C-alpha cells in the first residue's frame, strides 16, 4: 500500500502495527480493547458502508475519544485491515486432509466465500487494497491451495486454477453484494430494484436490442426471483470451472 509522497510506505498492520493491547492502561477507558474496536468497526461497516466510515464515527459509537482508538491502532487503514481479517474468520474452512472429494470441498469453499462477500459488501475493495496476511486470511489461502493441489493439476497450473475459481467468486460476490446494498439504500428489495432498473434501461432506445437479448437469456436461465437467478448462475458457472479443471487434469495426464 503506497502512502503519499514523503511518507514511508507501509505494508501491513500484521508486520508494522502496534502490538496487540488489551485491558485498561495509560488512562484508557475501561472495557476498550482492540477486539471490541474491531468488532464495532465491522458492525459499522455493515450498517453504513465503507464510504461513511471514519475514526471519529467509530469513536462516537464506542463513546470514547478518537485518541483512545489510536492507542490501539496507528491508522484507519490498520483498523480496516483488522476488520477484513475478522470477516475472514467467519468462514468455516473444510479440512483439506479429510477423505472428501476435492470437488465437494472446492464448491463448499466457493459458496462460503461468495456468501461472505455478499454479507459484507465493504469487503471486496479492502481485499484488493491490503496484502491480506492476517491469520484468518492466511488460513483461507492455505486451505484453498491444499484443495487445489488435490485436483491433480500440474504444479504450473495451480495458481491459474485458484485464480479462475476464486477471482470468479470475488467478482460474482462483489457485484451481488453491491447490488443488494444499492437496493437497500433505495429502500427496495432486490427484486423491486431489478425491475426498476430494467424498466429504466428500456427507456433508452440505443439499449433496446441488448435489453431484449438479456431478457431472453434471463428467461432461459429460470428463477422467479433475483436471488434464484443468481444462485443458478453461480452454481452453473462453478460447475463449468470444475469441469474445466477435470478436463485439464485429463489432458495433462496427472489424474
């Protein structure tokens, strides 16, 4: 993460941040610690979004001064990085050493990752901002790598396979999560907002052809609600990726 000119570049709160502090000390308010601060940060981000988050807003929620928060973290970025890793701690990771088919484990992990991104729409921009070497993020990455190794792909294809699956999930979950967040911001359900958006787009003559084609595609994929359409799209795309991995394993003769 590059800082403004004239300031030293910072890498990660896990490498350069203040040592973990807990309990009362140095005149700090009773009951305040980094875990509580981070949990409150996650709650505020869920409720109000990343754009509205500030250290002052957080301090007000905690009923302390902003300087009290800075006793536990150096910067707002450090706190956001802690929140990111806390969110990854919500995942129930499968055991890659268990006697389970890699396809089932990969699908389960992909679904959990998608759910996480949808549940926390603020998460996706942070994933692309920080180096993500917190304990929960590392645990997730470790499990992903070990499950992909179970596929039988050659070593030179493992990173590409991880990218194909989890960058797809990242993109899918990001779009879905932001759509739901936007719907809520307008006081609408995803279905109502979808209908509103489609009716608005159809009023643009230059978009008529593509809208008609899109409507036909959406009808073909089935689903009575936006949620059902997303679920079918996600599962079918995931099946395509799994089938692609199987085909490459067969092609390279590593199965």
